């Protein structure tokens, strides 16, 4: 089963990634590493601070959606998800209510989906940090570094 077939089995479709002509681009490849820009969930209802406006479960699902989006970035950059050799590092940022300390539980949504789709190659180093706010008041933003095969 291909990685895209696994995503479909889980109920996900890869979104289209537009590069555009802005200075900010969705990825940069340096050697055998693919660095992605931070991605946020597409659903507007996933806005607000986790721990007050958004539940951990809602933010967990938002993080899963972001994982799908980051895989779409990788496919656009590489042409095929099979070129992902492994996930190296993820930085998960959670729009956190004062006193909220469940950032790892939120970012587990991202990590869990990558392992479900990529297997052992989806395991990665990670940071899960709380922020006082994120652009557009989104609940979660995540960036990732992939190692890629030639």
C-alpha cells in the first residue's frame, strides 16, 4: 500500500499546495533535507486558545489535519511521498490559554498521523510549545523537517 493509499484509508485527501509569488514559500530543500513553513488548520472553527476556546481533542484533530497538509507540501516538492526517507524534526506551536500545559497532547495528533502513514520513518524529534497567540488566532501551527531520498 502506498503512503497516499494509507492516507485515503484513514479518510484523508492531500490538499493542493499553491506556491504563489510571495517571498514566503511552502518549503526549501537543502541537500537531502526538506524544510517546510509552518502550517495551520484550514477550518476556521479551529481558532482560539487551547484550554479555553478549543479543547485538546479539537486541537489534536487540527494537528492531524496539519500533518496531512505537510505531507501535501512534501508531495508537491518531491513529486512522490515515497521519497520521504524519514521525518527528522517537528516544531509544534499551540495557542495556549494561561496555565495550559497540554501542548504535547495536542501535537501528538501530528506525530500519530505521521507514524500511521509512514511507519517507523514517521517517528521524529519534536518540540511542543505554548504560545500566547498565533497568526489568525489559529489553535495550532506546525513546521517539519523531512529527510528525503534521491
